[in-house]
């Protein structure tokens, strides 16, 4: 500790004082789920805390996400995000949302930073709206094949059925084999995980409260892979409105957005197993696993999976780089040391929370360990 | 005298005829009124009550041709003394559905199963109701465990249709409520024949 303090006073303090944020200029409302997984820290890189994605920052640009749902309505916070779509509902030629659910999910993934109301996890992704009747699994099957044909990176499915429908499994397995990451809701009936989330080729997501407790209606089981915010989630809703919703449906887009941020980043060589120089679905899935916050300290389990999805840690380049200078050095270590012991109850939390790398709401030895482990690493 | 007699007989026949016509007209009117206003056959509607909710299922008829689409009318009504908020685990058909069974209780079809994984919140005013018409196109599902191994058009025979709700909760804060969901409400079956 003495060495750390000495290091901080002699080397980092003069630099850090220059960059310590002096203003708190909030322009976008940060939904609690986006804040909890610290997605804003990935793209709000100028320390102003206005929750606007900075130019050049990773906000999911170039990543294509299909949302298989009730369609996506026109909405000012989704302007320019939907690039294509299809409808499988009889009598509905287009993917305009006449229910609201799909628009809500889309907003959590991609509501834009237009200085108006709220913002999503990855505000620069491209959305593909696939309108289905969620009680008709053949629609979902057709939507998956359509999305694969469009070359999407991610398919987001905030729906589920207690019945295993083999054509749905075939479609999911096919999409996964084509490099698509499929993410689905575990279900809301306090039962075993629903389909398609239960398939091995699909990432199953359960829901948590803002205090990280499990939402008790969230379906559970060994197939559950991640937990994410799902209670009282505020997002876009037609017509030009906002609404709070609860369910594993709303946990899914937090994982989808986080995965999109990883897909949009430069590949981490330590994850690029096939050395093709880009993120593949398996590699993104591994990164999500390795960076999740284990909420009950038991490793993977049937109630939280690997834990709370962590947008911040999964998108640091290299891991432990808190100040976006593409290296893990004495400045990163000093920031963690400076805010050591800080929790959300402390007034300096909002300036120091980037040092909470594992997002467990306390800046502690675990965060120092991450920085130490990667100390000296430079983004290649 | 004979002429007087004939006239009296004729008048009697006329009166008799008029009375007959009046009786026939009245009988027709009564019959028509009964056809229009009589309650439906008790076999074509059933109800189940779990206060403050009442689920009613109605069918238009009890005999259907093969491959004929069967309309199932479902009404979930607030019979309590105040407005209520009902929560269902999924967004699908508004919280109501149906089951089709063979006489031995084996399930032929159950709809809906799952849906959008967002809690559905419905406000029912005093006396208010959810009304849905769901169609069964005489398709059966073969299940092995939870796997749908096939679907088929059902053969002629007798089937039993049961109305049901989804599991639900009433007047809770869904953000702080805890499981389980209240078990679903099921109506008694209505027997139908398909031939």
C-alpha cells in the first residue's frame, strides 16, 4: 500500500489531477440497466458524464442485430437504426410494431444519443426488425433463416416456449454454425429455462433487480448463461413514448448490446482462437463469460449463469485500461488506488466508478488485481 | 230459413278461420321470439370462477366437419367489487387460452404456450372483461416429454375443449412480488364431435 501511495503521489497525481472530471453535464437519461452493466463507460470516453457516445468511441457501429419480436416502430430515439426488416404476420406487410414489445427491446439495445430522453447499450448498431407472432414458432424459425441471410452478427429473441420444437433447434444450430450469436430469454414463469434459450447454440439470459438480486420469476436451470437487468426497465415505446417493463425479455437486450460492443471492437488476440483477425460468435461468448460478475460467488450456477454481464470489463482494450490510452500502466493503477474503497454511496463515485472494473460496486483489491494482471500490456 | 242457416254456418267458419290464423300467427311469433332470444344450449358455454375472476368459454356449435376451423370464444371477467390489475407471465393472447383433449384426458392441443417474455399487465374495471376468440384448426401435437415430435390433423371423433387462463397475479407490485404465479383457471370441458 505504501508503495502504491508513493507511486501515486510522485507519478500519477499531477497527470490525474489534470484529467479529473470537473463537470457533470448529463444530457441523456441513463436507464438503470445500461448504467448497471456500465455500458456508458465504453462509449462516453471523455469523462464528462453526459452519456453521449464520443466520436471514435465504440458504440457498436457496424454491428448488425436482428430483433425477432413484434416489429420495431418509428421512434425519435431509434431514428436511423433500423436498416431492414420483414414481417411474417399474416396481413402485416411491414415490420411496424403494433404491440410495443419489440420497440422496447430495440430501445434498450440501441436508443440513440440524440440528447433526447434515454440511451441504449450500443447506440450505433444497425437493427433488423423481424416481426413475428410470438405464439407461432414457425415464424421464429423463418425469422432466424432470414436474419442469417442478411449476415447479422447477433439474433436477439425476447421470447420463449416451454416446448422444444425441433425445426427451431435446427434453425438456431444453423445460425450458430454460420457465426451468428443467438441470445434468448430464459422465461418468466419460475420454471426451467424455456426454448429456444435452452438450446446449446443459444445464450440463455435471466433477469435481475437493480440490487443484483435475481428476479424470482426468472426461469432457471443449468442452461442459464448470464443474468442482466430485467425489472422496471425504461425504454422506447410506440407512439413516440417510453414505458417501464419487467421480464427476462428486457434482460436479453442488455446482453445483446454488450455482445454488439464486443463485435464492434478490435479483436482481442487472446480470444482470437482461429486467428482470423475478427470476433466470431464463440469468441464473443467466451469474452462475455470471462468478464461477467459472479453474483453469488459460486461460479456458474442455475440462477445467475456465469453472472451479471459486464459491458465495461468486456470492452477494455487491454483489460485494465481505465483511461482509454490503450495501455495498462501506472495511471490506471493510480486511479484504482485513488478511489480505493469507494462505493456508490460515496459522493466521488460517479467520477471514480471506471475503476470498478468488475462492476461489483466497490473499488477494491479485485480491481487492483485485474490491473496488476494486465500491467504493462499495450493494445496491439 | 235455409238461407239464414247457411249464412250463420258460413260466419262461424269465417270466425273459426280467423281464430286459426290468429293462433298460427301467435304461435309463429312465439317460436320466432324463442329462437332469437332463448338462452343457448347449456352444452355450448361453460364458466369457472375464482374470485374476483370468472372465465367463460363459448362455442358456436357442437358439431363440426373435418378440417373446419373451430372458433373458441373466451371471456375473462372481473366479478369482484373493484377494479383490478392482473399480471400474466407472458404477452401472448391476453391471458386466456384453451386445451383440447381426448375423452381419456390425453392432451391433443394446448394454446398458447409461452410468448413474449415480458410481464403482461391488464387493468380490468369493475365488471370489465377480456374477450378473445381463438381458433383451433383441428391440429394435434405429438409430444414426447417437452419435444414436439409432430403435428397432425385430428381424425373424426369426440373431443373436449377446456378454456383456461394463463397463471396470473392480481394487484401486486410485480417488481417486488414473489413466485409462484396463481394457478390458472380452467373451465369444465365442452364436448364436440368432428365428423
